[in-house]
């Protein structure tokens, strides 16, 4: 078992390894376990056997759980079970589930202890660490929420064996992003055949990817500065998710968005890192995008990062592990978009996705 320490005012430990779910231990007498309805029942059974929770709450799968309605239902169940301020909530599932469960913990009785047990790669390397919790509104994603760091995170890598391969590769986008912005050793390791469920080196690679985010959120929990670097690739990604009405997943959108951000980085005078971002897209084999014009994504990008006369704010890279924030003029955005469209189309043509990709998933 490996550990990653997250520091700051609310320090906690992330454990990464095999067999963790059956060894969970928390010091609270009252405990609410929250999981999504599509979670394999053996994981729920393991946690119930280890912790004997006071109640178990089942919510809809993926982003369908991240609504105010579902949150209200969860809070009512906690209240109906007379859980006191000394209780704890444990979220068991993917990124959407841990966002909801964390926010339920942040809201109930003005805040109770929260523990996170992510069961997807995206949940492990991104959503479960850093304390961002919340739900979506019809007007947009993550518009309601709180910074509510967990007391402890258990990333049981056995759970990854049940993920469809495409879902695993979606989560790989966030690990690869941590390689680009901070730890280039991750780039080769994420693309290696050893980055797969069951591989003996998988826990170390996941722990190293988590360590990048742990270091950043230790220094900047509330995104006053460098936490924004975690949004590398996310400006176009959010636009693609919105434009396609979430027909592509967050991880796929981030894969596409990282390549656009690499093209922008180069256009703004940085090193050419596009071989890395293209290699990731070849590995990930995302769902193809519908035909897109710059105008299709411009409104979303401008709204996402508040355009001004000098352009739209982007996270760019001067080189590997050298992120910075810059305003990118509309003309540069437009020209790079043309290149991006051609290059992602060439990849889609060369690597048509398998016909049976699972439904898209939620993400941080
Ligand atoms: N997923 C980006 C962040 O946690 O800041």
C-alpha cells in the first residue's frame, strides 16, 4: 500500500493499493455510506462489512446524482436516521458520486466529517483529492458547492478492474495532464501497456499522479493561484462537453482540450509539445466529435474563462512542467482551432473508436 500526504490546514492521507475497501476503519460511531446504483455490489458489501454503516444511501449513477434534488434526498435520509454532528459520510464511487457525497457532508448540520473511496481512475487522480465538492444546476456544471476536504481517501486499485477500458482511458487524461504540468515521468508511464488494471506498477503511477495534485492543493486549496494549472486543457474541454450536450465524457474532452492547449502554447512562444498530446489521443481513442466550427465553441470558451479585450484566459505550457496563465487573443485561438480540427480528425480517421463505447461519465 502506498500513501500520498495532502498538507495545509486540513491535512489528510490518500492510500493507494489493492484490497483497501475491506480494511476501512474510521473512528465515528454513526456513518452514512453513499454509493451510486451501478456500483458493483461486491464493493458495497466489502465496505458494509468493514464499517457497519448506520445507513446506506443509493443514488443515481454518474452525473445524474449531481442534482439539488438528489442532494435533498440524501440530506433527508441523514436527518431521518438522526445522524449527529459527530457522524461521518463516506462516498464510494466515481468522481460525480464523490462530488455529491462530499457536498452532502459539507452541508449536513453545517458540515460533518467526510471520507472518500474513489472507484474510478478519474475519481482517484482528480475528483477525490483537493476538496472540491458540489452539484450541477440546469444552468451549468458545479455551480453549487464547497471546498470540503476529506479526512482520508482510500483509492482501492482493485475497483479499476471492473471499469470498461474506455472509462479507464478517460480517467487517464487527468493523470497525463499531471504529467504535462508537473511530472513528465508520468507521460511515458501512462501510455505504457503497464498502465492497466492488475498491473503491479499501476498503484505507483496512480500515487505519483495524485502526488502532483496533492502538492498543488496543499499550497493553494481555494484556487487563488497555481491550482488553476489543474485546468490545463479544460477550457476547450468544457466547451466540447457543453456543445455536444455531454455526448463525450469529461476525460475525452480533456484529451481533446489538452491538444488544443498544446497548440496554443506553441503559438504563444512555448515549446512544441503537440507530439505528447497527439500520442495521448492515439492512446485514448475518444469518441469522435461532430463537425465543429470555431463559432460553435467560442461562446462557451469566452463565457467559461471571461474573455476581455486581450483574449481568453488559458493555462499554457512554456515547456513540460512549466505551466503559466495567459490571455490568448481571439485570432490565435481561431488559427490554432483550425489546426486542431484537422489533427483530431486525422486521428479519428486512423483510429475509429470501437462501436460499443459505454455511456459517458461525470467528471470534476
Ligand atoms: N479538477 C480541478 C481541481 O480540482 O482543481
